[in-house]
C-alpha cells in the first residue's frame, strides 16, 4: 500500500469510529501537534484538515512526527493488547487470516 491508496475520507471515518479493522493499515500524522497515532487512538480525533494519513509508522517518523503516548503506534502490537487487556478478541478481529 502506498500513500495514494489511502482514501482521506475513509481513513478519517475509521479514526472517528476508532475502527480496529484499520489498525496497522494506516497511521494518522497530526499536523497541528506533530504526533502520529493509530486509528484506534483514545485521544480526541483531530480535525480532518490537520490529518495526514500515512501507511506506516516509519513514514510518519521520517516526516518528523513523534509517536503518540496514548496509542503507542511505535510499540509492538502485543504490548498494547496486554496494556488494554482485550488481547485475543481484538487480535482475531484484526488478523482474521491468522
Ligand atoms: Zn494516539
């Protein structure tokens, strides 16, 4: 997936809904804060005009954004699940092919 495949409106809807199906598919770099987030971030969603949707955390970092401390887009996946205690249920929803 490259950046042009990311549909801004679809991404933003996922962010507003904290849609776990999009977790790992894109990251939201927030121009107003300099922070990047996962779609499921518990923080208040930024305005659409402040959002830059990128396909990977590495790209967000390259662009100079810092990882959000709430949704930890830079952390290994399992750590987040441990912290939130919703482990396997969410994992199954995210990776149905596994
Ligand atoms: Zn976040």
